[in-house]
């Protein structure tokens, strides 16, 4: 039985807790958060021992895996510390705010012969997997254009308001847009050109980016709006012989001649909270990571060079925006 320790028991950790609960070969035995109430609540949910200090958890527990759900600016340092402690590491996205941390983390994983993976969940999200397969197989002919949206309100619930701090969260490019950008790099590779427009104030941040590839372009938008704007994530991809649209948590394919196909909802999809649609994506990524650990294989589905490309393009966005 793989023993898992989780650190950072805020919003996204709920999705990880539910994912680990479905892995028969693993068990969360320890949880850590500097907020006592969060550590205690997580201990009740998992049956794990609560800790307020990460170093104490590492000292007191015999672990196999650390799952990092901390604020962005802490990911790299905690990952390297856990790897150097001889543990496998799954970390929430993004890998870091700094490109040089990618090599630092993977060097630590290699040096200690441990597995490391960033939980870029769209790579494991069924509707996005269907889209990627359609692109790669050319099931509907050549891709002509794409559009991806990820919008929400400016978060006011984060610990110490860290999400509103550009030095700690990186704001919208790192918190929201990185999901869609990572999927684009995973599916299409690096674009030829990037065109960016941004509208930003102290209370909100919106940007629109067009990624240009040979023969097609993908238009993206991401935002934190100042107001109670409901979260939404969507895509629409135009092929020669079909249109795939993901909207309201449902994937619909529009075919020539008027035929419409709707992908059935996932069976027993997890309800993940924090305005996320029901999906087994979080379970799927944890299942994949666990299988890599058990088999002793690297997590090839999320490659360091792709993570570096994503960070390079965010740097371009920030420069142009």
C-alpha cells in the first residue's frame, strides 16, 4: 500500500482527496496545512494524521508519495524537498512561476530515482482527450480553427489573498490560462506566432491570445472579472467536416448534413467543488501517476520540455500584455 502525504489543504485539495480515495493501492495517511482548521478537516475527510508543519510530517511519517496542493510560488521548493527526502511527488499546476525550476525539479527526481508529475488535468479530462484524438486522427478532416475560453471572478477566498499577488500566483496566465495553453502545447506543440491583447486593472484581468500554427489558428481568452461572474470553461474547434463544442460541461459534435452527436456524461463523475464541472479528470491523473510509481516508469504524459515551453509562452504573453 502506497502511503500518501498531502500538503496544502485548500480548495483544489478536495479534488485530490476524492481521487486518492478511489485508488485501492494508495492511502492518504497524513495531511498538512498551516491553518489548523484546514488540517483537522482534511484529517476527518481522509483518516490521515494532521500536521501544521511539512518538515514535521516528513520526519514523523513513513511516506511513499507527497501530493502538493500549495500556492503556486511554493510548488518547486516543496517538490525538491520531498524528492530529496526520497519520495515521489505529484504537484498541482503550474510547475512554478520560474522556468529554471523545471530543470531543478526534474534533476532532483532523477538524482533520487523518483517519479515527479505536474497535475495538468486537461491532459486527463475526457472531453479534451476526445478533442485531441480527433485532431491526431483527422477524424473530421483538417483542423481549421479553434477557440478556448476560461473565465471566472477575481478570487477573494485564497489564504493570505495570495492569488491576487502577482509575485505569488502569476495571476490569470498562471492560474487559469495555463490549463488551455498546456493542452495546446501537448496537442499541437509550439506555435509559430503569438498575438496578445490584455485589459487589466488592480481588480480584474482579461486577455485574449491568438496562437498561430501552420494552416490554422487558435483563439483563447481568460479572465478574472470584478464581480460575481460564474466560472466557465469551454472550447469550440472547427474541422473540415465537423465542429466540436464543449460548453456547460457537455461535448457536442455537429456534422455535415445536420447530424448532431452528444457525448454521454461520464459514469459516476466526481463532483469536485470550487465551481468545477463534474469530471473524473482528477482521478485519472492520480491513477496515471500511481501506475507510473508502481511500474517505476517516468510520467511521460507530462514532459519537462513541454512545461518549459508553456512558461516561455507565458513570458511572451506577459511581455505583450
